[in-house]
């Protein structure tokens, strides 16, 4: 009887401790694998199957990596996060909705590296909407990604507070609406597109749209090819100040190369404008006088020089 009583007392201590034990801590680095399982803890030895499965097990500011090739699915981060998969095919196959749907807090930052997005619009008729949608958050950084076959845009930048973004070494092609849309709904948003290719999209190559409610936008395009987009290479329609700088880039074989609306200015230098139906429309396309402009459907009028000329 004495032994039974001691066991009962011990159990009385253990049960409350078990009840108050914290849930499994989130890891700063988690892993996914093509042969993983989302019931796993997403460790390197027991990886998850999808980015969505790894998200809840990754701490804010943490990182999801890929062990091997696979299709890891859509995910909606709501905190600072890095998803990086160099050296493997990290597929985000999207039959509906957005591939990456970022809804972070005002200071949250999302890094996306070495991902392959497929929206299936032209292959199966499914409707992947945007490859990457930046809805809320402080910053978005996209590197070494390929984004294709979405019904709207490869990347839709539409934050509801002031934000920054960068797109580097990324290809956006065959998206029905366009390659990249910049359409913030509040605040001031600035960004860069560097060393990228925006090609053969059904609408715009780049759309800088000030009608969403933003207080202003700034975009720098450097070392980038914007080619064979059906409507315009860069379309800057705006009711607010929008400054676009294009440097060392090629804007070629688009419906119209450059388009500006009220309060939007495109400045272009050391770049090629060739093979477009028209060079530009709108009064606010300015040149540094060192561009190569030839072979367009209309090689005139020539863009006005930036005040002050070359600096």
C-alpha cells in the first residue's frame, strides 16, 4: 500500500507539470523536402513537405531551406521570414490564388531566394493569380527566382503602408497581366529591379500605378531587359508623384516602350530602346542623351533631355 501511495503522489506532481508544459518551440531554421511530411518538426533529419507546413514551425525572423528538389506549394507568411533554396529546384506550383501571399506587420521583412513559380494559366488553364503578392509589411526582397504563367502579375507590390522592395536576377515571363505591378494603397514605396528579365507578358512589363491611394513611388531599373511585352514596356500612370529611373537596360519589341501619365516621370540613360511600336507616349519621358534609339515603329519624337544634361 505504501508503494502505491508513493506512486500516486509522484503522479500528482507529474500531471500538473505536463499540463503546464509549453508547446514545442519554433525553430530559427527549418527544412522541407520532396519526401518530407508536414507532421514532422521540420528539422534537417525530419523535414516537412511544404512551405506552409514549415511556416508554423519557424520562428519570426527565421529561415526555411530546401534539402532536395520538390514542389513545396503556396504559403502566406505573416511575419519576417526567409525562404531560400539554392542548388535545388524549389517549385511553387499554384492552381489558384497567389504563390507567396505576404501579410506582415509594418516592420516585417520577407526574403525569397531561388524559387521557381508556375501559375499554370497557359499549361492547364488553372488560375494562379500572382506569383508573389506583397500586401502588408515593411520590405520584400526577391532574388534568383523565375515566375511565369500567372493570370495577373508575376510580382504584385501593393503594400498598405510605406515599404521598400528589391528584385534581383529574376525572370518574369508569360504572365497575363504583366511582369511586375507597383500599386501601393498608402504611404510611400520605393524599390529597385536589377539584372532581371521581364519578357513576353500579356500586358505590361512593369506597371507603376499611382491610383491605389499611395502618397508617392520611386523605382530604379538597372541592367534589366524589358522585351516583347504586349502592351507597354514600362507604364507609369499616376495621380501622385512617381519617379522612375532606367539605367543600362534594354526596352525592346514592346507595344510601346515607355508610357507616362500625370505626375509620373521616366528618366532613361545608357539604355537601348529598339523595335517598339512606339518609343514613348506622354510628356514626361526624359533622356540623358546617351541612349541608343533605333528601329522603333516611330523613332520620333525624341525624348526631351533631362534638365542639366549629363552629370
